[in-house]
C-alpha cells in the first residue's frame, strides 16, 4: 500500500495587490520557504498568483521542479466567495489524489494563512478524512498581528468576518458586537475591503459608545503599516480610513 | 523633543520546556530574527528564558549588544497568572521609559506571540497611550496553526482560553461551547496544560454529541507534532491525550 504524502499549509505574504512587495524572508521563515520550494503539487485559489508567489520563493530557495513543471489545481469559484468551511461544502477529496499517490502537496491562499479568513478548510478536512497528514507552516496572519498590536484582550477574542453592507443591518451588527465585547470582555475582530473602509469606520465612530476601544490595522508587515488603537472619543477627533484591506477590533 | 522609539512584538518558538528545540529559522523569518538581534531593551515574562532565547537568536544573527549588556524588565507576577488584558490592569507605562527616551524596545512572551493567549496587552495599550509605535513581527502562533490545520471554520471562530477544572462546571462549559459552535458555526478554540489534557479530552468525548467535530493539536512546528480532527464518534474509538500543551477546537 502506498504511504500517502503530506498536505502542507503554506502561508503567503500580505502584500497581494500592493504596489510594493515585501522581501519574502522578512515575513516567512527559511523553513517555510524551503518546504514551499520543494513542493510541485499545489491547490490554490488562483494558479496565476500562486505561480508568481513561487517565482519569488525560487529567488531565495531554488525550486525542486522548474516553474513550468509545477502543477496547480484551483479551488472552484464559488468557494472563493462563499467560503468552504461548512460540512456541506464541496467535496475536496479528488484534489488530493496526488497525495494519495504518495506525493507531498501544498495548499496556498492569496495572502496569509490558508483556511483562516480564507478558503481551504474543505481541503484540510478532506485530508483528515483520507488519512493525509496536515502540516501547517509558519507565516503572517493579518488577524493575529492586528490583535497583538491592538492592546485589546488576546485572552478571549472572536473573529466574525465581514460586517453587513446595508446601513441598518450594519448598525445593528456593530451594536451587537459592542455589547458582546463590553459584557463578556471578548475582543471582536472583523475585516473590510479597501473601498468600504470609509463607510465602515464612519458607522463605527457614530455607533459605538465614547469609551469603547476601537483598533484599526492595515498593511501590517508592509512599508505603510498602520495600527491605531484608542477610545471612540479619541477616534472622533481624527477619522482617517485606511486605503488597504483592514482589520478592526473592538473591546473594552 | 525626543522622537520615541518603537515597541516590537517579538514572537518566540513553541518549544518552551520541550526536550528538543526547534531550529529558530524554521519558525521565525530572517526579518524577525534581525530585528530581535538589534534590540537591547526588553520587556518579558521571565528574564532568564528571554536571555536564553536571545542567545539562540545570536547564533543566527549577531546581537548588536553582547548578552550581558541586554536589559530585561519582567512583567509583574500577578500578570502571568491573571493576564493583563483588562482596562483596570496594572499600569505598564513606566516599563516603556526607554522607548520614550528614544530607544526601540522588544516585548517577548515565553512562547508564540506576545499578547495573544499570553500577557503583554497592557504594555501594548500603554504604548498606544504614549504615542509609541507598535510593530508586530511574524512568528508562530499555536492557536492559528491549530485552527488552520483543523479543517474547521476559519471564517468565524473564537478563542475562549481555558475550560474550568471542576467537573460539573467543565461539563456545563463544554455543552455551552458546543451549542454555540453548532448553532452559529463559530469554531470554539481553547487550550489546556499537559497534565490536564487527559481529563479534558475524556470530558469532551463523554459530553459532546456524536457528530460534533473535535480537533486536538499539540507540538505544532515541533518534531512530535500531533493534529487529529474528526467526529466525536471517531474519537471514541481511540482516545489518546497529548503530552504537550494542546489546542482544542470544536465545530460542525
């Protein structure tokens, strides 16, 4: 019987879509780069950006196979949008055929850690079902960098994804999260895309109570990193929405 | 007026207290190691282990100051136990005097990322209050590695710390977390120390429903890493408690 290969969860830098790119060894351990350089079978969101990432890896650690010889399987499009974390999500087992045949594989997302605020959970779950060992590698995770840099509680926290876009639903959700954070002490973390940062920050500053603490982080690990953490009263004196994807955290 | 220095959040490897140590560059980017090697003013939980860590860093990146010249301020003992995440926690501002005088400083915890499931939030909060820039560096975070490797939802999750030790309170808490995870789809993550892993795992397997998914991770990034993720029904067929500090996650 063939011993199956392993599934490596390979983190990517947080500079996706940015004008300037980070040197990979500033944010990825040599151990992670060496493993990534060794793998030739990949599962990813987008083959083109996965190839571009591995080209950058190859500049630091020679790739075991030439770029042209790497094999990329893309996660289906609906997974990018809706996520693939539910038990009734699509069946990722066929993607893992190369691992069942004995080869190691890599799972890669567009930025940060696969399966954390990004697709990939269905692949990891399928690996467990098939008896394929899962090996998470170290790299940047924007949520956790933001939480650590916020000064809010890291002993109890929740990541809740995106806030609704509809104004009324957004206000209700913000109040609900604030109430939870103040009552239980559980820091509430959420994310927003660049073009909605201004609307979200405006709603937060209008809706939250004076003394609630709000932290906003964007571009962490990049040249133009921003991390501001202060009370809503202080935010009101100077509101400036970030221009990159941002992580928000509220707490007491 | 003196321009203040920055506060770097410096991650540590996850091998604290283990028999064999990880090569630092397997889990810490060269960028993180280079910043750590440059800093001479430190805030830490324990000066002795901080010095041991920097000795290891120095073997890869020459330290800017000799080990004997590094300055370590320890967080007060009550902070280690109770945490320092509350607004009424101790006042960490005096610890940051070297930064106010213009020098860069490092904040270090015993393992993983400072201020995430570890003390440090009070120092970060004080830095924001004093206008000291906070720079989180990339390194291993056991909670996030475990979550990614669990195959449970990383689109919505909560870290809730430790589960009560008292048997009745423990059962109640496990049921409460399971109900939350199944109802809302929010993965519930918690941690346990080695000598209580057997009792906790036993309680989980007895209390949770057949089809609930339970993931247990320990020693991630180390030689003897374990990550098992399966239904409670499957767990019942072979219960084996990890011997290292462990991360637990339940979800649907």
